[in-house]
C-alpha cells in the first residue's frame, strides 16, 4: 500500500503544471504541445460533424475572425488560434485544446453587439489558454490509473452521431460540461481580455443576463446548445457585474457594426427556420411536409446547399433515387467540402448500382469525416465484389458503433466469419449443474440467429485423466440468447473443465 501511495504522489507531482492564465498549479498530465496536436487533429472532423463552415457569408466569417484575433493578441498565451463560423442553427460555441474556436450561426443571430461577441470568444479563448480540457482529461487519466493500479495489486474498461473511428474523439472533447470553477475563471479572464482589447466589459454582463433569461424560459434550442457545455447561472451574472464595476468605464460596444455584420445571416434566418422544421418533419416520416418546407427555404435563400440536400434526403426516403442524386449534385455544386452530401449521394448511387461512382463519393466523404453509413455501404460493395478483407475492414469499423448501422455491420461480420471464428461470436462456459452433471452454456453474441453450435470440452474424470468430448447444442439460438446442454458427465471434487466453441453457422 505504501508503494501505491508513493507512486500516486510521484504521479501527482509530475503532473502538476502552472496554469498559464492564472499562475496557479493545476494537475495536467498533457504537455502544451499535446494540446495543440490534439486540437489540430480533431478540428476539421469537429467542424464537419457540427455542420461545416457557414461559407455562404464569408464576410461574417472574416468579421468573427478579426474580433477573435484582437482578443487572442492580448491573451496570456500564444497559441495558433483559429476562429470560424459553423452552419448550425443550434446556439453554441466551443474551443478545442490548442486554440481552435468555433461559433455557430445560431448564436450569432441571437447576440446583439460586438462586445457580446467578444465576451463569447474571450470566454472560449480562456478555456483553451487555461487548458481546461487538458485538466478534465488528466483527471480522467488519473481515475483510470487508480483503477488499473488497484486491479494490478488485486491480481485481477445530428451529424456527429454518424461519426466512427477516430472522428469520435473530437465529440468526446466537447461532451463533458466544464465545472463551475472553470466557467467562472473563463468569465473572469475573458472580461480582462475584452478590456485589454478595448471592448466594454458590460457586454459580458448583458450576454450572461440574456443566457439566464433564456435558460429560465427553457428554450429547447438553447438548452441543447450553449447551455449543455456552458451552463448559465445567476452567480455568473452577479460575478460579472461586480467585476465590471471595478473596471474602467467605457469601451467599444459596437452595436451598429455588429448589426451590419450579421444582417445577411439575420435575413436568412426564416429560411433556416423552415429548413430546421423540414428536418424535423422528415425525421417523423412526413415527407410531404418536409418537401414543402424545403421548397419554402429554397425560395427564401436558394444559395444554401443544405436546402438542396434536404430535398435529396426526402427523395432518397421515397426511393426516388434519380431525383435524389440530382439534388445532391446541386448541393455539392454549391458546397463541395462537406462530407454529408457525398455520403448521401454515394448511398443513392449504390442503390442505383452505380457502384464505381458510389465508391468515389463514399471514399471522399470518409476523407472529410469517417461515418458509419459510408463505411457500411463500402463494406457492402466490397463484399459483393468478392473483396472480403476490405469488406471486413469496413464492417469492423462500423460494428464498434451503436445504432442500426452498428447492428447491421455486426450481422455482416457474423455471416462472413462465424464459420471460421465461431468462438468470436458465441461465448461459452462449463459449470456444475444442480443435478451433479457438467452443463455447457453458450450465448449468441451476434445480432442474428445461429445454429449448429458445437463445443469442444476437455475435462478431468474421477481418476484424474483428461478426456475430450464434442458437445452439440441443438436448435436455433436467437440473438443475445443463451442455450445449454447437459453433458451427462458427473462432477467430482477434482473435476476441471475447459471448453471452446468449435462450430457455428448463421441460421438463415
């Protein structure tokens, strides 16, 4: 026990680092270089998974970038800061480790001044500069380490939902709420950055007042967006008011400048509102209403690629594949760097047996963001072409995910591999039964029914001799179900048994 405590103390001491914003010592196992690398690796997947850049308004993106860089220039940490606007109606903003920061279109259309924008971006800059994500991850690593140490001593694991493989790391970086102290710290130093950059810190007060009012009204879009990772509170409002009173009066609010910058986004808001309602209608299976809303959005703002993609999704659901492909063509012509349009066109082309074109689309989509639909559809194509190893590779990636694609991929793997690797798909055990005999139990770990299960049983008899039997499990075993067989072999005090599934097949 003394050894464990000593190792833990050494780990904690070696993991302490000076917070570059506050000057305090924090427990951080990652280096600043790790932060930058992690953020850089996951930035583009995160941008893709959150809706892609809002590229129909490049002037707005440049405006946000310029405000962000003013704040970054007076921050306490020199990071490779990057700012962008994402094409999402969900009011949200986030920062990845290393200074990659994004704000959604849906938040920009709600705030009222450049000072409020500076409050949002300054807050996110502090999260990156103070290494709040690294602190959270390091605490997680410590907990894992303690569990591991205990085990060793004792002798004894929207668009983002589609992501698989390494793309899922980005979402994990943003999935945990910042703690109360981190939020207050980001508010406090963010206001300092605002003041240094020439902004009126009252912008941070009015911003938090708006957030608290909206959270009390429980507006669902807000609750599912910014409030999920940055919960507002009256405490934060009060602290910001106290802080602002101690700061010099004045500073730039930039109401007119901000209103001019977001004018196009505000004018397009009714179109995006119709689009969002169309998505909801499609999710409910109401394709007629979804199409009406998609057409309404296009009439208001025909430049937006998402509106064409929505029409494609409606046609795809109705199995109007040629029309769907045309809609995705139009979406890609307007925005050729967003994964979703390529996934959907690839799936549509595969349904029309245009497999070469489908492969090109699906592979392009994976370059932008690896997803379950893309890998699964490629797996189907490779299987049909007799490219077994490639098919297994694609299905294996998807099978690790949850949802319908994960189940379907697991079923495909079982069909392709169960006869060669039965023990991978059917678990087994041998145990004494209540009647005094050895009982073989098997569990079907696949998502489809299996049959023809055979178990090789090695056991020691009453004389200490090792014997082998092949035990047959009769009948079909449904997905996730357990079946048993009585071996008729008596259990004695010295009986030992070891079993292994040696045969199984899919019950079609």
